[in-house]
C-alpha cells in the first residue's frame, strides 16, 4: 500500500466552470483516485476554489458586489457542480480560509529567510483610466518570439515561452482594450536561477512523465529568470514581512498562493480529522511510500513543473543558496505532473468571454454525469487536443454506452430474472465460457496498470473490449434459443452475469453513478461506488463558514473479480443509460448559436 496524493488543479472562482475545465483536471483525477483506492492505496484527493487575484476584482466590479461575495457565490456553485459529477474529493476547500493564509505566509517567510525571495524594482502595468494595476495575464499583445498575435503578458500559449508584459509588441488591456502604462514598483521575486540546478536534477529523474509535459518543463529551464511573487493589488494574502504586511496594496501573487493550496488543503483535512499531523504521510520527503500526482490542463504546466517545485526546493533549503526547512519539515516534490491537452468545442477553443462554452451545470441539467465522464475518458484530451462535438457525444452515448454496455447489462439480467428469478448455478464450462471468464479476470491487471500510468483512454477501451466480448458471447451462445437444457442455460447466464459484474468493477472508476445502479441490479447491497457529499463547515480559525466536498471512500468495491452468489434474487432491470434522440445535435447547436 502507498500513500497517494491526488493534487487537483484549483478552479478559479470568478464564474462557473465549463466542460473543458473538468476534462483537464476533474474527471482524470477522479478516475485515478477511485482506482487507486479500489487497489488498496491510501489516497488523499484535495483541491478547492482559487479566489484571489485581479480577475475576481474585475468580475466583482462588473457585477457590483464585494470580491468576497462573488467568491462565496461561485465557490458554492463550483462545489455543487463537482459533486454532481461525482468527483470524490477527500477535501475540496478554498483559498480564502484563514488556514490557507497561515500556510501560504509560512512558506513565503521561510523561502525569504532561505534567501530565495529577492526584492527588486520592476515596472508594472497600470490602467491609465482607473489607476489599477493590470496583472500580466490581463495584458495581451504580439509575442516577440513567435509573433503569435494574442500572447499573454506572462506566457505565450502558442510557443510556451514565459514573457514580461513590456516585452509584448503593441500591448493592450484585455479588460478595456487600452494601452497600459508601465510604472516603477517594488516586488519580491522568486530567484529561479538560484534553484535552476536543483530543478534540472529533479526533472532528470522524472523519466516516466508524458513526453510533452517533460519536454515543455525542461525547455522552461533554458531561459530561466526571477519571477515576481508579489503584486500591487488589495485583494489577496498580505506579504508577511515587516514594512509590507500592513501595506494595503501589496499582496502575494495569486499563483504563489494557489499552488500552496495543495499543502494547505491537506493540512486542513488533517486538522478536521482526529490526527492533525496526518497530512505528513503524503507530504513528508521522508515518507518512502508517498507519491504525489498533480492534475491540470496544459496551460498550467509552468506553475506545477517549475514554480511550485521551485517554491518547495526553496522552502526545503535545497537550492544553490542552501538554507533550512521551515516548520513543516522537508516537503516532497511532485512524483508526476499529469497534464491534459485542451478540449475544444465544435472546432473552437472554449472561451466563456466569447460565449464558446458549455457550462457543467447546463450540461448536467440535460444529460447524465456518467455520459460526460465516459466521453472525457474515452475521447478526451489526454495527450492531444480533442474536439467535443454534439454529434460525437450522441454517437458515443448511443452506440457504446447504451447499445454496448447498457444492452449487455439489460439482456443478461433480464434473461436470468425471467428464467430463474435469481443468479443461476454454474454447470460444466465450455472453452468459450472459460475464455470469456479468463479474459474478464485478466483485464483487472491490464486496465489497472493503464490507469496507474495515466493511460485512461486505453484503460476504458480495454474495459469496453470485455463488454464487446461478452455481447458476442451471448450472441454466439444464443441462450434465448435454449428450451430443454436449463443447466446449460443457467451456466451461460451465470457466465454472462459474472462478466457483467467484472466489467462493472472495471468501469467503476469511470462511471461511478451507473456502477452503483448495476451493482444493485445484480442483487448487490451497500455502497459499491462511494460519492462525495457537500458539508457546511466552520472556518477552523474563526473566519466565515463555507461548503466543502468530502466523503467516506473507505467503503466500496475492491479492484478484483468477486464470484457471484448463486441464488441471489434478480428483478427485471430498468435501463441504466438514456438513449438520446438525434435531434439533440441540432437543438444544442441552435442553443449555442442563439
């Protein structure tokens, strides 16, 4: 057994999340966490809403509400959406808790004490019409390196290079289109060059990462330079140093504090348990059996393979300046950064601002969560950008979920219920019987290894291959034609039901809602696939209360074939999946256009 940390990207709380977001961080992390729990590992899946930074201020001003009120509203909406998707967080919290403030400030102080935060005068972008500082991400212009016309002030999404806003050709504000003014300001910079050798040595050991992620991460080291970790803004975590902490216009950079959320969420989870030090089992560098996996979209690789590891190395005192670990001890660096590519929509990049979007809540108001989870798993942007189209969603749902998996479940249980009213006994096995049963059992090793290596497309394809073999087996054996050999009829149906049970377990990490239903259709009782709960909690240190996602995931199915209990009562089943009418394609395209 290992201690497995599933550190899931923090959705930003300035609006509802769309299906492109959850295809990158949500579904892959949940599939992985569910499998690892079923395989006997001690999993801690944590995240929360990211609630600091200028985008919150901009959206709050637009809506005429205080930043905290906006963050409260979208935090709750996001929590409800992720719960509806069945994402099994041990704790989904937020960055506006007093616990998070304390953890972020502890890391900043120690990194500063170790000499890796250096004070520099820099030039910051200011809006000439409002006087407000413009964050790098809110400045757009032509990339000076590849000449992409819509590069951001911190990074070009086209060539991946890190940038400074002043480097952009013809910079403009994404808020109102005006040309920013650059003025001198004091900030603390993370001394990445002093951490470059340690980063390079660490990355050299990461040989089993997805090639695109590792190559991108190594390329970042070629032109490494200090990066500002404070901002001129009044919404965020105060800078915990004398002369700075009381300055109302200086705050920690949102990306400095957001990645620290992985640690602060684990600490909060432990504080809410009966062992406040339990977080160390996943975070201490001395925990030999601990592994840490970070899940996100490719636009966040920089922060997880360079900035966050650099913060950890600096906190541990492991850069060229040396130093001592802070009060949390020596912290573990990521085992793997699991980055997905982008999900596009009908050939266009998802963009809430441009109304190219399918919000999670809207989607789930019309379609089942498992239908979306299935599409993301089997056709999502695992290693290449993938296009979501309503026609393909319809095809996958109707041809694969309904006609493939749903049909196998329905006809196997229907025939057994009609002919026996229960799971029939197993008679003598033919070669066809034994082959199907063996293939289903062996799939546990194949599918499990693929999920563990973050090859979820291949994994669910292998699970569905078992479904296809079982459907072919039933067609070949034609039990509906057997009239005078109840023993053989019972054996065929028992074999089919056993493979339905095995395939259901194989698909449980991907399709938890339907897995629970199928478990019950097979006469099973209790929890097969645990789901998260929304719990209202008080801030541990006296701040306002808030909702969290959490759950008891110690219950549920194990990753193994479990022999069916002969004689367990069966009733005629109801369809598990909904067949969709082809008209939804035109309806959804019209909805988007309108």
